[in-house]
């Protein structure tokens, strides 16, 4: 058998070495590209005049995870320009000195605040109710309140203290609203597959009858440090999104019959669009992966 | 004849007790309108014992609620006096204004209530009534619910009357069904549970106004 010429072998080795080097370089360059691809996994909203908002829960740690997730929220905004953000409670963990408001809220979300994105907070069990006076939380000095965005009526509740005044207020507000969409959000999930906390059945016994009676469409809650989309319960769609800084990895009970989709391995947040009779949602991880998405069609009230 | 009389007395006592139990599950406003409340024996320490006195049925729940409300009103007067001494709290961009105001209000109330002792609002003679409401509520829950609820409560923490609620301590969720059974509070105040204690907390001042210890049952190991 004729041996290949030496020059040919050298050229082949050189090409192979170059290819290997190229691979390595490409790999190195891809690493940040993968991190950047985070934002690329967020899809742009479809509706032209839709209501677009961000959903954040259990965020106020001031730690690296909150800051990184906050940066990802801002990246998502470049593709999905949400106009406001709802906060599901535990807005500030631990002390609430003036510098804590900076470290646990103003700094992580500075680009959003600079872009005049309004925040509307609900109170969590770690929150001093006096947060209601902090303008950036949009609570208007109230522990529970309501506001309207186009066709959508939002109800921010205080699930820490569901007294009779709040129940009466909620019933009146739900009854008097003719909005196409009614969305409630509060800290404690009344349905949850969390191993640590689970469903707040006591709270459920109080608020669920009102939700059903007055055709509430969607509920967002936090408290559980993960993301969970629940199978609709009695016609209402429930989301838990309490992993925007804190994370309780592996806490979703695998065998739960409640779960439609769960994500408990990384911090996350949601972007939501309400477009006519359709609500589209995307759940984005801290590293920018779209871990859940879908749409909910509103059933017109009978 | 004596036996028959004893049986009749026992039956009527039981009947009164069961009626009262039914009342206690009603929302407070309906259960104890101030005008209908009747006085309870002053020194009774057993919520059930006050139900019959000298052959007369006595609405201990109504009396306890009425007395409690009087004491709450007295506290609110102090709160308002203190609030008049500190700057008004408006919505602000500056969290320092919020915390400064909270501290100033707490300090003013603490001064006005210097020497306050546990039981100033949870009156001693009616404490068993509150304890019974809480303990009955816990008894009525499933073991899993009870355990979940207790596991959420802040533990290993000592709180005291007329002191600031620890700012790093979470405010546990107050069980809504239990809240329905307790007397209503004005918006300035709220009930909270810390460890095994039921506390009254001034919301704007973040101050512990009164404390009732050993109310929450322990979980049997």
C-alpha cells in the first residue's frame, strides 16, 4: 500500500488542529451567547393594543439571584415591552430600612423604574403593611386595592389578613365590575403543590366562593418559591410565581394532581399579555429560558 | 325526686352550653351586639362557667366582647393622641419617611403607655374566652392543616407588650376562619400569632399592644 506523502499528512493534521481550535473558540463564544439567548426565548406580544404586564413574586432579597433575575426581566422587556409589573408579596425580606428599599427593590429593578414601568404590589407575610405608603409599590396607601387596565380589572389582596372588611370590599368590587377580565393576585396560593406550604385551604374557603360567584378569570400568587401553573380549578386559572429571587428547589410534589406545569430548579418570572378574549403567558427563567407558555381563552359570562 | 331535679338542671345546663357554642361560630358582629350583651360574672375564669349564674343564662361571649371593645376604644384614643404628635404619613418616594414615622409613632405610644402590662386589653377575666376560641379553632382543623399552620408560625422568639414587633420577623398569615370568630378590630389594630401567643399589633406603629400567652396548642410529637 502506498503511503501518503508527508506534506499531505502535515496538512491534514494542521486542518484537524485548526478545526479543533475553532470548535473550542466557538464553544467559548457560545457560552455568553447562551446566556444572552435568554432574552431571545421571550417571544414578542401578538396583540397591538393588548395589556402587557410582568409578574414577580417573592423577590425582595437583594441578593445576586434577585439582581440577575431583574437583569433578565429587563432583557425580556426589549422583546416584550410590558407596561407595568404586579408583585405577589414578600417584596422586602428581613429589615425594611431605607437602604433595604434600595438594595431589595430599587437597584435590582432600576432599568424598569427608569423606564417608568409602574409596580403594583401585594403584601406578603414578610412585608410590613406600611409598605403601602411607598409610592413605587403603587398601593395608594391601601393594604388591598383595585385598578383597571383597559379591559382588565385587577384586585391586589392582602392574604395575610383576610378580615371581614376586606371580604366585604372584595365582594362589592367584584360585583360592581363589568370588566371583561377579572384578575386577582395575592401572596398565599389557595391551590399549590408545594411540599413546604401547600394549598391555603383556610383562605380558599373564604375567597373561592366569591371568585366563582363573580366570574374571576385568573389568580396569581406567590409564597411558594417556584413556578407552578395549576390545572384550572372550578373554571378559574391559577398560577404560582413566587420564585423571582428565592428558590426552593425540588419543592413541587411530583405526584400532585394539581400541577399542569411546574418549574422549581431556577428563579423565574412571567410576562403576560391580555388581548381581547385571550390571555397569553410566558414564564422565563433567570437564564432566559422560556419554561412555560400558553394561552387562556376567556369564557364569556353567562 | 332529687335525682330528677339534678337531671333537669344538668340537661338545661347542657342546652345552654350547646346554644352558646352555636353562637360562638357566628361572626362576632352578629353574635354580640353591644345592646344585647348581658353582664358576665366578674371573676369567672371558665368561659363555660359564666353561662349560668343564679339560675340566669348569661351571655359570657357578649360580655367579653363588650369589655374587649371598651378596652380597644381606650387604646385607640391613646393611638390617636400619639398620632397627633407625629408628622402625618402620606404616600412617599422616600422610605425613610415611612420608617421614621413608624418609629416616632411607636415611641409616642410607648411613652403614653409606659408601664403597660399584659392583659390590659385581653382582660384577665375574659382571657379563657379568647383561648377557647383559638383552641376550638385548632381542634376543628385536620391534623395536616394544624401542622401546616403551626409550622408557619415564628418560633423561638420572645415578644413583649409595648415593644416593637421584631422587624426581621415575618408576620404570619392569620387564619381567616379563626379571624371570623374573634371580635372585630378597628383598622389600626390586628391580631397576630407569634410562637404560641396571640398578640394585638398596632399596624401603623408596628407595636405589640397586648399579648396573650400559651394560646396556640402544641403539636403532639
